[in-house]
């Protein structure tokens, strides 16, 4: 069994305050025997005021956070799967970047969010991530973590099964889906999508989430989850507020499920449509 920790956050517009919260969570999680701390999307900065966010991202010292997180992982003795943080891109836009930092040191693994959230919700909410962010260009699978091969995704990626099919083909044992889900989409789709991605990938899914009302005015759904490869929800942290949650991961469960439903082994290329 491998013990993991999920940090359900209520990140705000001050990255130093958000970093301090992660420091505290890492220390507590390591003290409880967790091998990895998973945090949500936009853990270090959650700010929909893009002019203000640009000043923060461009401020002196902001680019030091990945190195500070790497130091934290080593000092606390726990791997950190940072859900994501915004980083500057040469185009003038930003990247939404997930980081995996090992307590053993070395270069962090990273993944840049592929699918950008450009939607108009029936509630009147409008989101245009592509106005501020560049999409990523590669998938990411981190080898040799305490939960085996760990696939990295971010939030809206969950709606694109082809990404998870590929991570399944790569035999990921666990897939991180950190998020800052809206309340309307969370109520409608969060649980069913997380369970579906776990089932079709025959892998554990770990989804650390933002929760509650944030300093920038948005409200997020919470319900950080751990789902096993059979689709069973092992942990649901609810939507009341931030906090730490723990779960035991049994990697033997993966082979057990893959023997029962060998969909990855049985996969075939989809043929072209027959001409009419």
C-alpha cells in the first residue's frame, strides 16, 4: 500500500500565501506517512483578473517557485505533484504547467495543459483560456513514482478521452487530474467523468481540486477524488472547504482489474468508415 495526500485548496491572488499553505500541507502530509502530495490546478495563483495576474507573473521572484518547490520536496521528504501554476511563454501568453518534484531531487517533470477551457455556460459564465494561455504540445508520464507510472493532465483535459486512451496505452498506473472546476459543470459531470477516465485507462485517478469562493470572485466545486481502476470512489473530500485528505493506493489492484477487463490489451485501431 502507498499512502498519498490530496490538498484541496482555496488558492488566491497572492502566490506567497498559496506557497506557504503548500509548505504547511507538505509538512503535515509527510508527518502522516504520505509519499506524494497532490495539489490542484493553479495552486500558486488563481486570478481571473488577467492584468493583475500578469503583474504577479512578471514580478521579481515569481519564476523561483519551481526551485523553491523542489527544495520543499527534499526538505519535507515527500514528492509533490503540483497541479499547475501559470508561467510566461515567449508568445506573450502563459503556460498552465503541472510539475512533479521528487523528494530525491533531480529535474522536475512537467506537463503543459493541452486543452483550453473556452466555453459559454448557461449560467452566464464565460471562460476564454485561449486568450491568455498557449496550449501544450506533449503528453507526460512520470516514471518510477511511489504510485508507479504517473500520467499528468489538467482539469479540462478530462473531457478528451483520446488523451486518457494514450496514457492507458502507455500503461500509466495512476493519472493526476488536478482541477479548478466550476460549480455548474462540477455538479453535472465531475464524478462521472473521473470514474470514466479511471475505468477506460484501467488506472487510479487522483484529482485534487480547488474549492469555495476565491479572492478573484470565482467559486469552485471541490470534491477532490481518488478513484480506483474499477471506478470505485476511494476518497471524496466534499465541497465545504479546503483541507488535507489521505488515501491508500494498492498497486496490485491495477493488474487485478486489467485481468478482469483487458480492454487495453484488446484495443484495436478504429477502421475508416466504409464507403457508401
